[in-house]
């Protein structure tokens, strides 16, 4: 049995993609004028969480160096 290591850089890419999807969804809602204040607040919380996750994985990837 082999275990393939999970590198923070891989998780960083996935996390960044998630943050971009949330941002695009927010922009579409604003452009369409369909975004409610409640939805806007929820998206703001999600973006804050996503950003912290991206920054955390970026720090971890930096510690892994070239290999990560």
C-alpha cells in the first residue's frame, strides 16, 4: 500500500478556485440585481472564510518549498 502525500500547493489551487467561484457568483448576483442583503452577507462570510483558507494553504505551501 502506498500513500501519496497531499501537498498544500494542491490544496491551495482548489481553495483558490472555490474562492473565485464564490466571487463570480457574487458578481453575477450584483449584475443581475437579484442579490438580496441576506445573500450578500452570506457570500461575504464565505469569501472571508475562503480567503483565510487560501492564505493558510499559501503559508503551508511556502514552508514545503519547491517540493510542495
